[in-house]
């Protein structure tokens, strides 16, 4: 109601002294205010959601591109294997001076005098130190390349990458900048030649931990997370369903089942870090399982996910109408047959929805994994769940503690990957529910 | 034979037993399957269970116990002068023995004969095979290593034999019992029921495990630090006092951590409760189904985002934003552009945690408000109250107990939250009231004390379990009370 009408109403009220002013206008204003608070509250929530997602995406989308410098590398025999002993001792190829190859190619490309130490140093600083392993892998995989000249796309150093993406403030004083003017000039030179390009960053998905941002990736962490999800699925789903069937269909109503019930509800609300302490004390200290192994992580997350699955499964079993049970029993099925042949299949969509949501929760969980030693610098892919590994959210945590600009970008990129996984899982759960949900 | 291969073999036997029993049952029925008490499949399952279950149980127990028994025997075989040197040298020697035992099978025949005569440089020979030794071997180590290998081989052989015999015996006995009147279904179902009971007792076992493990480690902690100085100490400084001063009294004070935890949780609730509650009221009382269908999932996305992402958000966005805006404000008012809010502060952690808690408050309260019976609202509206008056005077008072329960559950989540505070609250353990300064929490210190190299005997690591049990107790009380209230409330309106 507008001011005009309310003042008109007041005028009318004063004109007719017989009518009591019962404060309708005030009450309606209060009503509107109350409603506005509600809208404001929802908008606040949505606003923060938008800011959060925007922060992640705006910081992170550049992580999917990586600056590379393509150089014609001459795999000179003089550098790699001067004494020609590779036939007898393949180890020689592992320890050869590969950075020298890159240096030679780069100074030739840029036209730098090899005796100008300062400039050569500045130029080689533009190349990621991971070039050594990159070239080594090429040579070890195919020793025939020795003696040939091949164009190789080499990762640019993290700061060069940031500068190429425009993330470094070039107006700052050169002394305070990680990227010098000379390097910027060279970058332009390389860019004109078409050597310096931004490419899709496959390394982000395949590399493991590294102290150099350009060579750091989430591949190893994702495999660790995958192992853990597998363990959680294999253990938590059958155990959770079995427990729910007993509690919902068989358990007599007594003190003991009441206790289990309270227990499960309480376990669902226990802080996740407590599960980490449990895992450390029981699985690692008592049972002697290896630290940092995804097996232990999987077991801890299983215990953490069980209550969620049990609660969802019980709700799904409860939703199956008693007439189904009565019909099966009436036809002579045993109670066990009734449940396993009729009730459980009908409850399955609900159970799977709960399981997927539980898994999504477990996938994003970090705190318990920190305590069982998964904050580890793992470079190689774990071959089995018993080997040291790390997990996607733990990798994010470790990168979040790094100061470099390039790591902020990768942290956000990794978060985007994690969020995509979670969105896919949750959408899957929603679709499953939509598709198979039955209203009896 | 390795344990996993043996297990596979047992599974295979069980598989075979299923089909054997199945066909026996069919044969016993002689074409009239109605005359069987149980379907052939149940006879098969019964045989398979007998083939697999006992054998797998023996296999599991044997694999768990045998290595430690063998290890003990080998340890006693070490020369007495080594055993008298104390625990550390014995451990060292055992480590050598284990490495040598791993390397011995790799040696060639000539090397082995050289070993017999004692002329072999064991360390060099094993290093060439890829087994690195920490030091030179003594003759007794070689003997012990050989003993270790032969004992392991014997144990493995015996285990294989026992497991296979038990499995085959199971098949044999169960096949004999296949007959028309045999109640295989009832027996199989009883075993299934037992498995179901076992699965549901895992919930209890988890709780017992949590309480038991944390309590035992915490008691070890309290042997070196008195409970009084832990629970009432006001200084948190886990480094031990300098040499000479014996006591570590007051170094492990809980109060600074607890006050930080409660303060941050309080700030978070201060932010989350009004927003969440109003959002819930609007969605349950005002919003059209259309708006509700959009707004509710949007808010629930907030609940699905991992807490590490919130921590990162606090670290790169909220913290720097608060710091910069405080500097601007300070400059506008006093002309001095220094920030009065730290990037890591109670306020930063509190606000971000509050954002995380909004969906908890709103969805829990939403459920509870919608449970208030329609008739109460109709009565109030019929008497001429506006909608907001109905909500304030009728719906909310009726829903109050449930809402209090929901808020307690939310508070327990705030107290136990880890990743946000690890990244946003700081590590400085101090007691103060300024929300713009960093404080630390119980969970942050648990993480700090337990990451890095661990030694499970020092109070520095054991204190984490004492902190853990404190945290568990607090959240347990909040949860149980909240669940009790919510349950009671639900019964009232059902």
C-alpha cells in the first residue's frame, strides 16, 4: 500500500470519529517488511553462492591453458652420450645433461651469445625445470632420436605462464617483478615466431605433485580419490543396506535397537575430523596399515558415509507400501524372500540416490584424510590402494597453502574439476530419483 | 601360495559346490521339484557357504596372526648379547634380518654356496639385486633370515593345506545333507540374518571404536600432563619447556582453543541463523511453488560444496576483502590507511562458516515449519491476523522446540568444522575478544599436531586425542539433546 492511500485512510478515519483506528496500515507495512526480510535472506544466500562460484571460476579458468614454448631440440649425441656407452649402460640415458639441449636450442632461437652468462641464465629461467624429465622420457622411449632435431613443446616456467596470461602487473617496478623486461621482449619475439603458444593444459589432469606449478597436476590425486570412492562403494553400500534391512524389517523394538538408532543418527553428526582420529588410532596404529594409503582413507570414509546410506536406505524401505509385503507373504514367500525379491528392488532407486549423495560427500571430505597422512608429496601414480597416495581435496588444500600466483590458478582449476564431479554425481542422483521415483 | 590366490581358489570351490549341490537336489527330487522342502538354489547356497565361510575365516585369522608369531620366534633366535642391548638395536637388527630375508631367494647358486662358506659380501650382493641394506650384516643375521624364510614357507604351506582341507570338508558334509526334507532355506536365511545383524552392529562398533581409541590415547596423554592443566590451562604452547625445568604444566591449555572455537561458531551462527531462518520462513510460508522449486535447490548447492572450497574462498576472497575494506574505512575516518581487520580473523572464518551453515539452518527449519499443522495457521488467519503475525505469534512459537533442535545441530556442525578454520582462522592460540584478530580452534590444533612426522609417544601428538575426545563430547551432547528435541517435536504433531 502506498503512502497516499494510507494517509487517505487516516484522513477518513479522523473524519469519522465513530471508526476506531485499528492500525491496519501499520500492520500491512510490517507484513511487507517481514516479507522483504525473507526475500533478502534468500537473495543473500544466492548472492554468496554466486560470489563463491565466480571467485573459483574467474581464478581458475586460466588453469586449463598452459603456455608452452616449442623449440627445435637437437638431440646431440655429444651432450647425451659423449662416450657412446648407452648400449652397455642404459642408466647413462637417465642421467644425461638434458637441460643443456634446451638451453642450446633456446639461445639459438633467441639469438643470444652463449658466452653472455647473465642473458643465458635469464633465458633458461623461462623454461620449466620439468624439461629435463620431458626430454629424458622422449630419449629413453626411443633412443633413435639421438642425432636428430625435433620440435618439442616445452612447458614455460610458472611466472612466464602467468605473464603470458596477463596475470602479472607489468606496471610494477622491474626489480619487484618476477618477470624481467628482457624476458618479456623475448616472449614477444617467440610469440611472433609462433613458438610461444597457449595450449590446453593436459598436464593438469595427468601430472602428480610438484613444487613447480607448471608441472603440478591432479592426476595422481584423482586416482587416489578414485581408489577411495571404489572402496567406499564396495564396503559402504552392502553394509549400509544390510544394516538398514535388519533395523527396518527384522529388529524387534527394544532398548538395543533404540540404542543403534540413536547411535546412527549421532554418527551422522559427528565431526568428520573425529573419524580421522579413529582411523589414525585403529587402522594405522593398531592394525598397522600403511600411512597415506588410500585403503585407510577409503575405510575411514566408509565409516563416515555409512550413517548417511543407512538413513537414506531406511527411508526408502519405509516408503515401500505394506501391501507389497502382505502380497508376497500371502503367496507363501518367506520374510527373507519378500524383502530380497520384492521390497529391496522397489527401494533401490532411493537407496542408490542416498548412496550417490553419500559418495559425493565423501569425495569432497578433507579433514580426516589430513590426519591419516594423506598430506603427502606424491609424484607417481599409486599402483594399488596400499601405496602412498593423496586425494583431490587434499591436493587442493596443499596448493591453497602455496603463495605463487600460478598455484592460486591451479587450486581454482582443481576446485572446478572437483565441483564438476560433484555436480555430475548430484545430477545423477536427481535424475535417478525423477526417473524411478514412485508415488504409491 | 599367496593368501589372495588361496582365497580365489576357495571361492572357486564354493562355486563348484553350489552347482554340485544344486544338481544333487534336482536329482533327489527326481523331476518333481515340488517335493523338495527348499528350492535347489538354497541347497546350492548352503553348500557354497560351507565351502567358503569357515575356510575364509581360517585364512583371515591365519594371515593376521602368523607374521607376528613368526617375528616373535625369530626375535628370540637373535643372540642374547643383541637382545640385552635394549629395544632400539633389536629393532635395527630385525630390520636387517627382514631385508636379508627378502634378498636371499634372489641370490644365485654360486652366491649361495659362497654364503655357506661365509665368503660372500652380502651387502654388495644384495644391493646388486635391488635390496638395499642399512649396514653390514653379521653372521647371526643370515641365520635368522634363513630361519625367517623357512618359518614363513612352512606357515604358508600349512595354511594352504588347512584351508583347502576345511573347504573340501565343508563341501563334502553339506553335499551329504542334500535331501528332500532338508530345510536348506531356513538355514541359509538364518546365516543371512546373522550377517544383517553383524552389519548393523558396525554402527555400534564405530562408536565404541571412536570412544575407546581416543580415550586410551588421551589417558596416555594425561599420564604426562595433568588433566587440570589441560582443561583449565590458559596457555597453549605445545613445545616442551627448556631442559632443566621438568614440568610442562600449563603448556597444553585447552581454554584458548575452546574459546576460539566457540567464538568463531558464535559469529557463524550470528550470521547464519537470521539468514537461514528467514529464508526458511519465506520458502515455507510465502514462496509460490515455482520460486520454491528454484530457490531451495540453489541454497542446497551451498550445502553440497566441500568445506575445503569454502576455506579457499575465505583465503583468497573474503579475508583480503575484509582487510582492504577495513583499511579504506580506517583511512576515511582517521586518515591512516592501516587495516584493522586481519586477513585471517575470527570474522573471516565466522562469515564464511556462516555461509556454509545457511542451508543447514534453512532446510532443517523448513522441514520443521512445514510440520506445524495447517489448522493452527487457519485459525489465526481466520481471526484476522496478517500472515506475518500468524508466523510470529502462532507458527514460530509452535515450531520453536524443533527450531531450537535444528539450531543445536547446526551449532554442533560449526564446532566440529575443520577446513574453513584451518585456512581462515589462523594458528595463534590466544584468548581475546576482538573479532578482527586471528584466533585458533580445537580442530585446527588437532590437524597441526598430527600432520608431519609423528611419534606416538610424545604428549605433543597425544594431545590431539585429548582434544578430539573433548570435541566429540561437546558435539555428542549437542547432537543427542537436539535429536531428542526434534524427535519429541515430531511426535507431538504426528
